[in-house]
C-alpha cells in the first residue's frame, strides 16, 4: 500500500506542474480564436467572451505560480 500512495503523490505533483503550461496554451488559443472570430466573422459577443475567458485563465495561472 505504501507504493500506491507514493505513486499517487508523484502523479499529483506532475499534474500540478503541468496545469499552468496547459492553461497558457489554452490562453494563447483563446486569444488567437477570439481575434480571428472578431476580424473574420464580426461576431463581437463570442469574441469578447473568448478574450475575457483568456484573461481569467491567465489570472489563474498568475495566482498558481506566485
């Protein structure tokens, strides 16, 4: 049973280390998609929501890393 808990701890630590990186990839994708949606399709409401989500996610990454 001891090995199970030590492995679980390692997986949790790895996921905690990967979460900010995956979130930043999502931030860049949301910014790109929001700007593209606004420029090409003139759908300002969806584009604004994507950009707001990118800001919120970026704020979360800042909180996680500080």
